[in-house]
C-alpha cells in the first residue's frame, strides 16, 4: 500500500524523525546487499549516521527545551504559519503541472489563512474542508517525465533523489517563501525556528519505528513521492522490502 493516508505535514515530520532518530546508533547493521535503485547506499548510510549524531547532540535537546516552554496553542500557530507559506509553492507547482483545481485550492487556502487566520497562524481553510494539496518543483519535473535518479540521503536535509533535490533548490531560490516575509538576519532565525518546531513535533513518536530505520526511511520517502507525482495512482515500487511487504503506517 502507499502512504496516501498521511497528511503532507505529518509525513514531512515523520521523515525528519526517522532521519534524526536518536535510536539509530553508530553500530547500525550494514545492509548485506545494495539495492540497484540506491547505488550510493554506503555513502547514504554514513550521512544517515551523521544526521543522527547531530540530532543527539544538538537538535533533540533544543527541541525538548522548546516543547517545555512553548504553549500548545503557540506551537500549533508556528506550525500553521510556516505551512501557510508553502501554499505559494503549491500554487506555482500546480500551475506548472496544469492542475487547475489544485491551483485554486492552494490560492484559496493562502487567502483564507492569511486574511482570516491572522497571517496563517490559524488553519481556517482546513476547517472549511480545504486540505493542503502538496506540490513542488520536483513533482513538476516528474509530471513532465523526468526520472527520479538515484536515491540520496543529504546532510541535515534528509531523504531525497537527484530530481527532488533539484526541485528543492528551485523552490528555495525562486518561489517566494520565508525570504519574502523577512530580511537578513531575521530569515535565518525563521529557518531555525521552523527546523526546531518540526523536530519538537516528532518527539512523541520517537519509538514508533522498529527494524532498519535507513531502509524504512528510503521506502517510505520513495513511496510517498511516487504517490504525489502520480496523484494517488498505482505505481511500481522499486524499493519494496525484500519480503514483498509494503511499508505500513496505519496506526500512525
């Protein structure tokens, strides 16, 4: 099965958790075989362990302090604010994929949440049954037939592919976002707040995953990306687990 039941924000949070989970130690067992769709697996696993080290010594302690002092309603407002900014990306990418309905939804969500949600602090649009439809430039390239390329685990950024990293770079450099609501050095504070907020939201779910976390992250990420690019249509999963089972997160 695919990961269609996960909201985009929940899925991003889960992937960040898996990427940085403190339970992944330096002694993680090395895979006995390299998946041909993951030709850089040795390197990727090394980066995965590096991300874990960074989390152990910096991100998680900071996130714990953030949760301790941040009221629940304020934490939710911060999450909503950053999520609202991504609607500009959703709108732009929807237009480039000729998805008129998704473009209208993204534009409507941004307008509702910005005007009636006090600048995006409240997710008013979801209350009116307008859930987010996640789109990005990586999906645009996939929509027009560009292959994903090899799977990559990026330092600090987590799971990606060659295509998706290119899409991420385009969205960051071209599509309006945090850089349009603040100037230097405030934009760096906002990026830091966004990262800490996302990491703090993961702490309650830290013990959810068992087994080889690297393999789980890879499978979950690639399945989700294929689902988004194909708008929920069935796809062949080259990263299916060796026993034929699909990644299942029904209880998350």
